[in-house]
């Protein structure tokens, strides 16, 4: 039996469907990431699971029990979960009191609360702030208080809504480490919403992709990453190059695809004549100044239309009859003197191309 | 003009020398109005929570009704309470007419709308995310109410102080159901009105100064609270 299950869950607001028929199963001990662009319904789904809102249709089950069956069940179930909101707020009280409140509401005695909170402020590195008013803390610190407050009650399920979205990179990686530590140390089920695919990959066992209120695809990390089901998922998982074409031949799953008159080879089982979208990651495309014979099946000539350097990497767009974005190291970009107008060859393997049927 | 000046000098003298009559009346006034504010708060804060946390039909109407009664005339309440507790009234058996208790009852009724209304708006001002957080951390209904009052504590305190201010400055109720009995139910406001009509300006002025001083303190405390 899954620990958390949603059945035909719908949510509506002002006549709009925010969630459409969500059927989700999360097993005990699983770290599940809900990935999707902002406004996809991730927060709404988490709020329904935590019973902060009532669904328009459908049910949520916790360990087989309908969580909205009565107020008593609602409270009891909620006390087995903890939810860290996207923009966490702290109560106008000390850090200690903030972390202690969940335990207090569960009737834990003061001595045990003291022991528990003392341990947790060390974990979240807020020991020196223990008696400070939590309202005076910075964003990253507030986030840590919110996480501390949630894990203090030793929940069976931890719900995290964009835990690092509003933080600077340093605080964000601190929070991520903290979450990774919690996941490693404790047997806990986590459902985490994030728009950051790489964060999902770093922390989760399984991923569900939510787009426009629909659960477009759920699966393991590898599956989502390598075989997105549609364009939106492909974009989300970093397949920046999505180009439309038509299959012109297919022999033993090695197909040729016509894109604007240029032909590429790709591995797919789509038949001749099928209209497809070809998806490629920029990091799977190598750039060379001359045609190289390697295991790369495709080598397309083209001119660079723009280059942008970001940190140690350089992003270049090559016009090979269709635009193709490639990622090269800054060093090799400098060595090859890549700039606008340079003629180059874009090389990519047939297996690194993901082919989707267009509809 | 000299009369007023002499009166003022005498009044300050009465205050500085801690004149027994002045002190007694001021002390009684404080006692009665503090009691009204405390009793009113004990009743109104939980009721305000009930109204705030429950969704029911006509809630908005109820809240505007409460706000309408902020400025209910004190004599109207005096009359109303008088009718109830006079010997022939339905609560005449209690025998509380012309006692400090009667004044407290009247003042509690007087300040109930203010306490209710301002407490409800204080609770309203608490961020929804605070409620969601508390609920997600497993707070039950009344645990949430306690938390929200704590979060809005300064605004709730302001409501109580406003209630106290209204109670101590009213005269209609104290006069009608207290009876202005010397040494028993005479409070600052009733004493001022009586002594002024008797021509004893000094005593009136002294009590007036004390009343203004109390109002000033109340205002300073209010400002302090609202700045937090």
C-alpha cells in the first residue's frame, strides 16, 4: 500500500482547473520530487496533501485512510506530516519557541522538548540564535528555522515547497545539504516541489512532472531525464534543442530524419513519414573546426550566430539550416576562437537524440 | 479668569497633597474601569476568536453590526441596564442597582462592541501563512486561536486599552446605574459633573486633570504598542 495516494484529484479556483485528475502514489521512504514550471500546480497539490485546502474532486489517502473523512482524522494525519511552505513565515517568538511549537501542540513534556530542540538547533546550525526573536533572522535562516520546526515533530512525511527558490546560491546549497542530510539520516518520506530539475536529480528517487495542472510523466530519474514524454518535459529536463522534422527512412531503429532539408541520423522506432520533434541537450553536442570522423553519427556544418560565456562554459548557437545550441568549455571556445560567423561542425551521436512524435 | 487660575492652583494642590477625597474617587474610578476592561476582555477575546475562526452565514453583517455599536450613547446603555436591574426589572432581585457592580455591568456592555470589533480586526491582520504554518504543524482549533492571539498580541492589547479608555471616560452609565453615591459609587466623571454644578470648581478641575492624565497615559501606551 502506498503511504500517500491521490485518486482522481481535481482542484479548481475561479472556474479554472488548477489540478486535473492527479493520480499519484508515493511509497514509504521514497523521496519524490514534483517538478514543473511556476504556476503548474505544485503548491496546490502539496496543500491538498497536507489538507490545508479541500479538493474540488477526488480523494487523498494516507496509509489507506481517506484523510478528509473527519476533522479528527484530519488532525491526526496532519500530525504525521510536516509542510515547509515556499515562503516560510516564523512566529513572533524566539527561534527556540518556533521549533518547539509543533512538539508543544502534540503534548510533549518540556524536558523532552528541550532535548529535541537542542539537538535540532545544532543540526540546522542555529544554536547561537536559539533565544533570538525569529523575526530578526535572514531569509536563509528563516528557511532553516522552518525546516527545523518541521523535522522537530519527526514526521512520517515531509512536504517541501520550493525549499531553495527564494534564497541566494550559498544559502540554497546549505539548505540542500541540510535536506540531503535529513534524507540520509532518517527514514522519512519526502514530497518536494521544485522547478529546478537538477535539484530534483540531486535529491529525489522518483520524479513527477507537473505541467498546467496535469501530471505529464512520472518515473525514475533516468527515465525522466533521458526519455521525456513530450516537448514540455523535454524542455524542463534541459533538452534545449527541440527541432521539428520528418522520418524519411528507418532500418532497424536507425532512422534518418529530414529537418529543413538537412538530414540527421537518430535512434527511434517511428516509421517513415511520422512527424517528429528531435530533442538534444546542448552538452551532448561537440563543436569542431573541421569535420571529424568519430563515433558521432552526425556532423553538421554551420555558422555561429551568437556565443555567450557563463562561468567556465560557453554557449554557442550554430545555424546548420536549423538553430542548434551547443555547450563547450570556455577554454576550448577560446582555443578555437569561436565567435559570431565562425564556420564550425556540430557533432552529435545518434543515440544522444531523443525523438518525440509531434501532435 | 482669576477664578479659573485659582481653581487650577487649588486643583494642583489637591493632587500634590494627595487629598483623600480626590484619591479615593480616582482610585474607585480606576478600580471600576479596570474591572470592566478585564471582564470585558475575558468575555470578548474568546468570542472574537469564535467569530473569526468560524465561517457562518451573516458573518460580515455581524461584524458591521458590532462596528456600528462602537459609538453607542452611554445614556442609552445606562437606561437599558437601569430597566433590567431596577427593583421592578427582570434582574431586580440581584439588588445591584446603585452599586459599583452595576457600573461595571454597564461599562462591560458599553465596551463589548469595541473589544469585539477591534479584536476581530487584530486577528484578521495576522498573515494567512501563519495560520497555514500552524495548521501544518498540527495545531488543533484552540491551539491555533491561542497562537493567533499571541501573534496579534499588540493589536489585541490596543483593543483592551481602547475599551478601558472608553469605560473610564463615560459618565452616563455611572450616573444612572451607579447613582453617584459619595464614598460608594462616585467616580471621576460623575464627581466632576456634580461638583461643577455645585460650583466647587477646584475639586472638578483636580479630577479633570487626573482624568486627562489617565487618558494621556493610555494614549502613550497605545502609541508604544502600535509602534511595535
